[in-house]
C-alpha cells in the first residue's frame, strides 16, 4: 500500500488567528535591520519589548 504525504492545511481556527494577528502587524520597511540591532543591543526578548522600550524613551 502506498503512503501519501501528509498535507498541512489551515483550519478555520488557524485562519481566524492569522487574520486577527495581521491586524496588529506593522511594516517598518527599511528600519527592520535597525529594529533587530536595537533588540539585540538592549537584550530585549520580544518585538513588544522593543516597542515599549521606544515608547518609554
């Protein structure tokens, strides 16, 4: 009997979560590299921490 590869498909729940997450995304374009460098330099663990760091400055 032949085995078929398992196809990964998004469920309705995953699609809903992706749609909700995409509403909060921000495209920072050319500043992306600078964002990552700041994150590393300050020892921040998440993008949310970087955002709060910048807001508190």
